[in-house]
């Protein structure tokens, strides 16, 4: 279908709906429709409802209209049709780790389609091609890959769900060499707003496939993703170097880290700079390859940071070569965090405008001054390296997927939890995290900042999330695709891609394209 035709069709579908085919909500019997589904359904009066509707981020309490547990794409479709016929918004839940509770709807009154019953994995071509249903978690994916000696780039926390992780990015320490998880995706199976189950790839429904890789939840429920896997690397070297010092030594080390990331770090080197409440700072990550090669590449940066750090406080050093599986286990966290109560923001810097030393100093001064005043919070700052010479993430042309960040150097995560990871979240925790972001924004570099949608931030203002997650061009293209595949916004939540209502109503967009 031509681009223009699809826009016109989207326009017509939208108009016909506005002009009178909308379901009279009063006559709708969602509960009856849901109760008739031949699989597990949890409604608010059920004793299981509290558990079924609990957010990973306990800061948030959200009341969905029901949680359903289909086990096939056809069963997912039946649930979507129940909700769409009643005008009830639908969201998918894979691992449930959305920072903003968006897999519970992000607000009260949504239907949650829990995908944990869709957990199949099928390999083709001796493991090179992996079809994996979206109820799987990253730990399940890693286990299945292990069985065929293959690997994928992804985050290291085993309970994180594949559904969200792969659709909004999927960053791991192998990503500078192998790309994001979404960059390995070659196909997906999607349940649409009208209940159809379709495949999407570069050949089939390519606009949908483009939108899924960066923004899946606005377009449908992905029941399966297909990836091209990589051979499991023979050895990997995880590492950690911890330093103690003050705001100025942390700024010096960070400045060297940024410079090294941009100019010297080879692609197999995955890197993170972090700071925690004891005000030690750490260079952390892994190198996909032997320890000897790792040290040759990385120790110059360590020596640079040692020049300004406090030598008397017992600098911790660790680097050890191991197999891929042992590496993944070493990163998993023991035990992995199963719940949290937190507020977080994400800021990504542009390769073309690295942070100035004065911005970095402002940021470190803020942490070293304000951090100790917030001892009741458990907080961290983690800075991942996305770019630099030879980065596979940035090698992907900007418009190939709806994931927009192909020119980023660093991704900051600014994060504070309540002290015991349980509610309530202390009220001044918001200002503390916002202050971190303001300190980073103190320089002119901030005009080019973006934000990572997998660290979704429900408090970003409307104009900000549109521009920071997507940017103008990709955002506008997404709204057009939304109009075609989900004109009535059946898939709906805060920060959803809306159909281009106003423009379409006036027919302006169609005329412009003509
Ligand atoms: C402890 C922890 C560690 C993390 N580590 C990393 C990391 O190393 N690297 C990184 O990149 N990110 C990391 N993240 C962020 C993580 O990638 C996101 O939170 C991700 O979106 C979670 O996916 P999920 O399926 O568990 O979440 P969910 O809450 O189930 O889903 C997230 C969003 O995607 C939608 N969605 C989920 N599945 C589907 C589907 N099949 N079809 C349509 N929409 C769907 C949901 O509706 C929701 O809007 C981490 C998060 C946590 C909590
Ligand atoms: C989608 O692709 C799979 C194989 O990859 C196939 O089995 C299935 O029939 C396809 N579905 C549709 C609707 O074309
Ligand atoms: C940080 O520590 C160094 C070395 O100990 C010292 O020279 C410097 O004055 C300190 N800076 C601040 C801001 O405290």
C-alpha cells in the first residue's frame, strides 16, 4: 500500500468513527465479555486482584479494570476485542517492569493483558534464528540461548520482560558491539486493535515493523519477536573499579571517562560510570574478549582516575575472564530485585555535544552536597555508554527504526528509592532527583538531550517526552502510523502515540501530502 493511500485510509477510518459508529458505552458489558473468556481472568472483586495489579514500582497504585492471562495469540485477540468494543483502553504486560506502571495502564480503568502464558521459544537454522514469545523474561531468553550456544545483546536483570525491553531499546554491555536488542529483531507477530493477528517485518507490514522497534505498546500487542542471534563469545571479562574522592575528583574521572568513551573505547568494551550514596564512584562493565585485551584498552582510563582519587581509601579492583553464561550469572544480582519504590529520570547526551567540565562539576557538586542530606533514600546515578567510535547502536541509520537515539554518547539514569524499597516514597525524593537533572541541564549542551523510553518517566511534560523519546520527525511519523493501525486508540496509556486527530480532522495532512 502506498504511503499516501495508507494515510487516506487512516483518515477515513478515523472519520467514520467520529461520525457515528462509536459504541454506546452505557450498553457495554465488559465484565460479561471478560468472564466468558475461556482462560484466567482476574477482576477487581477477586482475591487475586491485589497481587495481579501490583506494580513493580510500588510508588504507584493503579487499578486496572481486569487482568487477563491468555496463552495464545487468538486468546489475546479475544481480550482486545472485549475491551475495544467497550472503549476500554488495553495494555500488554510482559515482565511488568515499566518504571511508570504502564503495563497496568499507567492510570485506573485499563484492561491488562498479561503475557506470562505465552512463553514458547523456537529456534531455526541451528539457533541462528530465534522466535520467542513475549511472555518470556530476559533470564528465560538467556537460558534458551545457552542451550544452542548462541547469544543476544540485552540487559542483565533476569526478571525484566522481553516484551517491553526489546521494543523500547534493550541495552546491555555488548550493545556497542552488537547493537540494542531491537536491532537484532527481524520480525514480530502482533495482535492489532481490530483483533487481527499479523506478522510484521521489512517485507510484511513494514510501517508497523518500523513502529514496533521503538514504540510497540501504542500499536498492538506483540505476541512473539524473531531475532537473529550471535554465536556465544568464548570469553567475556566483567570488571569493576571503585574510587573514593570528592566532587572534584569524581568530575575529573567522569570527564576522562567521557573522553575515553568518545575517542578510544573499542566496541567490545561496555561501560558504565556510577555513583552511590557512600559517594564512591565506579567504572563498571564488561569486555567481550580476553582479560589481556581488556586491560590493554581500559587501564589507561583507570590510571587517569587514580590520579585524582583518594589513594588511602582502599580502591577496589576486579576484572576476571569467564564464559558467557558465568558472565550473565555474575551480572544478575543475588537475588535480583523483585520490587522497588522509586522515581527515576533518564537523560541522554549527544555525541556532538559532550558535557563540559563545568557541567560535570555542577552535577558532582550537587551529588556530593545533596546526597548526604538524603540518607533516607537509596539512590544511584548510572551512566551507560551508547556511542563512541565504532558503536553498533549508532551505526544504524536514524530512520531505520522508530528508536531515535542513533547519535548519543551517554545515557544517564538518575534514580532514588525509598530507603527500604517499600512505600511510601519520601516526598523530597522527587526534588532530589529533579535537582540531579537540573544540574546536568545547567550547560548549553542540554538543548540536545534525549531520554530513554525504557526508563520511562511519567513526570515528563507532554512536549518533552515527545521530543526526548522520539524527536519531531519520528514522532510525527508514528502518529501517522497510529492513525492507520489503531485510529480509535484502543491501545492507550499516558505518553501513548496519539493518532493525529486535529490534523486529520481538518484534512490538512492529507492535503499537504498531495
Ligand atoms: C531492575 C531493572 C533492570 C533493568 N535493566 C535494564 C538494562 O540493563 N538495560 C535496559 O535497556 N533496560 C533495563 N531496564 C528497563 C527495562 O528495559 C524496561 O523497564 C522494560 O520496558 C521492561 O520490560 P517489561 O516487559 O518487564 O515491562 P512491562 O511493564 O511489562 O512493559 C513495559 C511497557 O511495554 C509494554 N509492553 C510490554 N510487552 C509488550 C508487548 N508484548 N506488546 C506490546 N506492548 C508491550 C507495556 O504495556 C509497557 O508500556 C531495567 C529495568 C529494571 C526494573
Ligand atoms: C506469521 O509467521 C509465522 C512463521 O514465522 C507463520 O507460522 C504464521 O502463519 C504467520 N501468520 C500470518 C498471519 O501470516
Ligand atoms: C578534593 O581532594 C583533593 C585531593 O585530596 C584536594 O586537593 C581538593 O582540594 C579537594 N576538593 C574539594 C572541592 O574538596
